[in-house]
């Protein structure tokens, strides 16, 4: 099973190990962050946007649709109590293409990216399992 380990570096800064890569993550200023790295919600949204972009690019290239300068703009609101992202929308731009009859197909392809599918699956399951391991449980 793939794993990503995120560890606390102190001073509200984290580092995630993603295979051979390392990525720092900072917290919002209201939580003590200092804008040293992306915030967790930004990474989440970027992950979704890049996943959508990858699936759309693959589909378009297979269909001969021009993908030059393809971009995916993620638009969303931030809510409080509870803190969450809402009203999320992906805007796919293909500035050098004419997609014609394939517009709906491109939207369907975008909906099938694994990040989007994972969000839906987690919601359908009612959340995700969270396990807390401390010094005492590690020794057991």
C-alpha cells in the first residue's frame, strides 16, 4: 500500500515525503504559519486541478485536440465553523482548441480523475478512518 509520511518540523511547518520527493507545508497565518510553503488546502486543490488536467490532456491528445497552454483553474470558497472548502469548480481552458461536440466528454473525463473519485468515495463512506498511536501504543 502506498504511503506518504508527513512529519512536524516545529514552528508550524511540516514536511511530507512522497516517494523520492520532499515537500514542505506551512499553516495559515491564523494558525501560526508564516507563508513559507503552500498550505494544506492549497495542496489539496492543486492536486485535484493537476489530476483533472492530466486526464483531460490525455483524452484530448488521443482525440487530436490541441492541448497547448491547457490550464485548469480551481475556483472555491473557504468557509468557517467548520473550516472547509466549498463551492469548488474546475474551469478547463483549451485556448488553441475547438472542442465542439466533445465538450461534455471532456467534462466527464475530468470527473473521473482519481482525486475526484477519491473525494466522492470518502464522502460516501462517511469519512476516513483515523488512528492515533502514542508512545504507549507503539510499545504494545
